[in-house]
């Protein structure tokens, strides 16, 4: 009589191991992809919220403003001719813009690194976002004036384009926003 031992053969164990590796690989790929999508969605939601808050601040102040006080700490009546915008896609990159509010107070939006702050007068700064990549402005009347003699400060309003950017883990999101500000109180004293 032959003594037959019970157990698994080497081939059966290798097949089981191969199937297990394949199943685990599929599960890992699915969970990794899901995590990346979730992270991207979360970052996008944060940037959308920040973009909405920035637009609301710009519109609230810009629509009640008399005009631009300073751009990048320069007097916009003597600098920032429209002709300086020609080489930069008809937009001026800025790091700081101050607007004269209807009650003659000054509101300043300032970009330091990636942080955008809002300051009223000489008061404390309110951080609007820590995820700003770039801010650009374009006068609303850009196509209707002599670009060599007109200044940005004389514009009836500006289009503000802001690019928000955040990288977290493997997710890298860029979120552009754009808003138009018409200075309704321009020329009113």
C-alpha cells in the first residue's frame, strides 16, 4: 500500500500566490487612484472657496472705489502707461494695488510670496489666501485709448485675473479667477 500524504503541491502554492499578488495590485491601484482624485477634489474645493472670497472682497471694494491710488507702490498717474502692457499679453502683473474708497479711505491688496492680504488704511492685514501664483490687471478701456499717452489710473475700471495654485502630495491644482471692477464713484468727490 502506498502512503499518500495530503497537502498542497508547489505548483498550487505558486498559482495561489500569483492570483493573490494580482488581486492586491488591482486593489492598490484602485485605492491609490481614489486617494489622488479625493485629494485633487479637496484642493479644488479649497481654491474655489478662496477664489470666491477674493472676488467678493475685490467687488465689494472695487465697485465702491473712486479709482486706483497706487500700483506696486508707484503713482499710477505718472507710471504704468498702457504701452507697458503691450509686451505682457495686454495685462500688467502686480504685487500690490491700492484703491481709494468712496469715503477716501485706502484699501490695499498685497501679494507677498504666495500670500494675498487686504489692508484698510494702516490697519491690520486680513489674509485672503496663501495660494496665489499671480495677479494681473487690464484696464477696461484698453482697446479704446491711445496706449502711449493713457495711464492705468485713468481707466474707468479694471479686469483682475488671479491664478490660485496649490500642490499637495501628488495633486497639483491651478485655479484661475477673473473679475471686472468698474469704479462707480470715479470722478465723484
